C-alpha cells in the first residue's frame, strides 16, 4: 500500500527562511552562515600564522590515513551509487517529474546539459585529459591493474582507467545529490538545502542542529573545493600564459589570474543563472567543442583509432577497476581511484545542488539518463582525442612528452600542443577555455553557497552573492601568496578529508530519496 505524502512542507511547522537575519543587504541563515564564515576565517588566520609545509604534512597525513583505512567504503559506495541510479531509470519511480506532473523545463536541453557539464568537471578535463593517460602509460605513479608500463596493454588501459575515473561513477555520485535535492525542493516544497533531503529520516530535527551540521559541512566542502580548484586552475592558466607568451610571472601571475577570474565571476553571479552562468556555460560548450574538433582533425588518424580503444577499454575494465578486493595494484587504486572518489564526493554538495537548481521539469528517468550517459559519452570523445594524442606522442617519442614524459602536470596539455600544427593557437584557445571554465565554476559555486547560507532560499540578495564569490578568490589568492603550491595542496587534502563523512551522508540520501518517492502518486503507463 502506498504511503501518504507526509514529507512535504505542509507537514512541518518550519517555513523557509524563518531563522534568517536580514541586515546590511544580506539575508542569512543565522547558525549556518555564522559558523561557516567563522570557521573559514579561523582557517585563514591559522594559515597566516602557521608553517604551510607543516600544515600540508599534517593534512596530507590525515588524507592518506583516511584513504588507506576506508578504501573499501569509498569504492563500494561509488558502486552502490551507480547501481542505484541505473535502477531508477528502469523502476516506476522514473516516471516522477521534478516539480510535479505539470512542470515544464526552465532551460533548453542544450543549455541544461552545458550547465551541468561545465559545473561538474569541465575544468578537470582540461587539467587531466593529457596528464592522466600519460601517467598511467609511463608508471608516473604506479599503473592500473599492475600492467607493465610503456606497453600496448598499458596504452589501452591508460585510456580505459582514465575514463573510469571521469565516467559513470562520478556522475552517479553527482546524480544522487542532485536528484535528491531537486525532488525534495520542487516536489515537496522544502528549502533548497542539503538538510532537506533528510526530512524523511530526521523529521523536524532537520531544522535543528543535525541539519545545521549537514549544511555547514556542505558549505565548507564546497568553498574549500572551489578555492582549491581556483588555485590549481590559476597555476595551469599562469603556466600556459608563461609558456605561450614567454613571461616569467610566478605566484604574482597566478594571483593576477585569480583576481581576473573572481572579478568576472562576481559580474556573473550578479546577473544570476540566466544572464551569467547559463551564458558562460553555453560559451564554454562552443569553445570546448571547437577545440575538440580542431585537435581531432589535426590528429585524425589517432582519433579514429583511439575512440573505440577508449570505449572498449572502459567497458572491458570497469568491473575489475570497481572491485577493491585482492588487487595487486593497491598503491595505484588507493592513490588514484579512492582519491578521486573522495574528491567527487566532497564536491557533490556543490555540483549536485547546482544541477538541481537547473533541472526542474525533467522526469527522474530523463534526469538520470542525461546526467549519466551524456557527460560520459562527451568525456569518451574528449579523452580519446586528447589522451589518445598524448599517448601517441609518448609511444612515438614526439615532442616534450615523448622525450621527457610527464614532468609538470599543469604544462602537459601545452607541451602536447607544442608538437602539433597550430600549437600556439591551440594553447591560446585552451587558456581561454580554462579561464571561462573557472569563472563558471566560481559563479555556480557561489550561487550554491548563497542558497545554503540563506536557509534554502533560491534567490539570495546580490551583496551576499558578491561576498561568497569574493571570499573564494580571496582564499585561493591568500594561500598561493603565503604558501604557494604547498598551501593549495594542504587545502586539497582538507577537502578530500570531508569526503569520508559525506560518503555516509550520500548513502543515507539514497534511503531518504526512496522514502520520498514512495509518497508520490505514479500515473499508469
């Protein structure tokens, strides 16, 4: 027998924004905003007065202890999220429409896909699509499944293992959070905040400290993850600028990049989703596909062979790579796969909430299919073109990658372009794309933090949007100025460490989402 709808906003005394404080143009949820901002300020002060190398060593040690002791939890959780999402495509719950039966999509399918892809991992593909396959081929840090480096088997598996880390599993992680938030916000009328997902489990305690803690963790994970990415992206963009134009700017150039990206992100968040994020995401998609097609045509013979190789190696090895038991390559899968899974999980509140914001009007089946399949297919093409060409250069001893292998990760893509026709033009397009991707990540992340710290309100005041976009850039710039790469790596290790508690949170989300689905009236086919 179907349960009654007891998880909607009508069955709680809570009203959205009831605990908010309006002052100085802000509309903030008192405990969440205050505690989050206080902890962030404390982190910055501690970073200013402490030794960056010591902080990195401490956080790095914690990260590796978590990875070593909870590797089985991370791997099996990733498998469960993928199985859960695939099951929803075929179960009757797939007919549920986000926002109700009469809801219509607010964005075109192309713009919707562009936004979720740009926020999800667009910038990561720029950073790792050359470096990661080369690393696996050459044994830069171990090899997947213990394959012998620099062999034909290693070349094939390098592409398959890279796809494994950027394909179905991470998008299933994002999909669980995004679908849960969208359902409880648009179908049940609850605030657009992580805590709302747990109303079926916590009841009215959702609006108390249990919910506050969940939201505070989400804010910290989102902010630190974004600040880390801004720092790493600034390093890549600055490296590319220095490489192409012959400049010698070090940290100063990186901070200049962050200032520019943050300024443009502030303009974007002021304009909102329609005038800012959506516009930039569409630009991202156009420029990214232009670069993809350009490189694919220049390396046509490699591309034709690498696409089926990448897809085949991915499908052939997805189960062995998903199995954490009895692995001969423990160092590799802990250092790469477990690390990635923790990273995706720590980023899931940000990406999931942003995807939820732009997905009203889609059915569960349409949502899951699009979130899982479309980005994965695009990534297969991207990794085949860029990773395939990089491997070809290594195997045939072409250019810097062919002679020296992987030396500097931020420079790997630009070194590959150097050995290709129109290399300078390709590098300039890549620099522009890196910068636009980071602006998109920053402004979409700011909109997410705005919503959480505004008690789940979707449209936070403009000063509040500017505050969070500025804070993200300020943290990244301060860390680079104080401790350079070591400080950014310390922040990355801290963000990874939040993946452990969020793994449990996401597993509980699956339970809570099914509880919510069971109260929906399903129309017969």
